[in-house]
């Protein structure tokens, strides 16, 4: 795959999880394809992926399944 940023071959897709909103409006979207380039170090979403994220956010009631989410705080020691 060719990177849209540096134009070099070697970019690949990886799946990530992103959160949008907070509190009762929190939406977690799993398995989002992100393009990562080992050459220039950039990671980005394609336009198609961004449109799909917006569609999921707009119609969240059709896509989302309610789950309990555990939250932990990172503490330096």
C-alpha cells in the first residue's frame, strides 16, 4: 500500500479503537481501519473511513450495543 503522506510503498492497515464524547454521550468504535506508514511514521484515516465514522456517530442507536465499561486511572509512582 502506498502512503498518501510520503508516497512510499509499505503503508499498512491496522485496526484501532477510538472514543468519541464523554459521560453518557460516550461512544466507543472498535476495529477502525487506520493506515500506518513505517517510512514517515504517519498514521491517518482515509476519507472513506472518516465518512463511515461520522455515519456511525450520526446513527449510533442503529449500530451501538450497550456494554459496561471499566475505567482505570494511570498513576505515576
